[in-house]
């Protein structure tokens, strides 16, 4: 597998208050493609960041409708992966890949 295919499996890290609180428990959240699965994500994260992944949870965020400026707008759904790392390991998201 080339590096290009590895990076295609991860769109971006999700940095919110909740994800920052989870980082204290060795958990990191990434936005991933809709066709991503746990086995491939585990292998790719381990190869890219050189860490040991203990567990992968995937959450499907459904699309929803919102009213913005008096118009109905559809917010696109996405899939996110919660990656649990081995105790003592971490990924520095501020440094970039």
C-alpha cells in the first residue's frame, strides 16, 4: 500500500471541546469516508502515526435540516471514528502529517 492510499482513509481530525476532553483518555476523533471500516482504519492509523491502536469505534452522523437566514438548508452527514490508543501513546495533531 502506498502512502497516498493511507491518507485517503482519513479526512481530518475533529477538534471540539468533547474531543479534547477525550484526548485525556488516549482517544482521538477523525472524520473518515462513508465506506471506511474498523479493520482498515486500525491498520492505516498504525502505519501513518506509528502508534498502537487498541480499539476503533465508528459513529455515523446523519444528515439533518437546519434553517439558516430564513431558508431550509441540508447539513451533510458524515462518519467519524473514535480511535483509542495504547496507554502512554498519543498523536500530536498540531504538528501535521
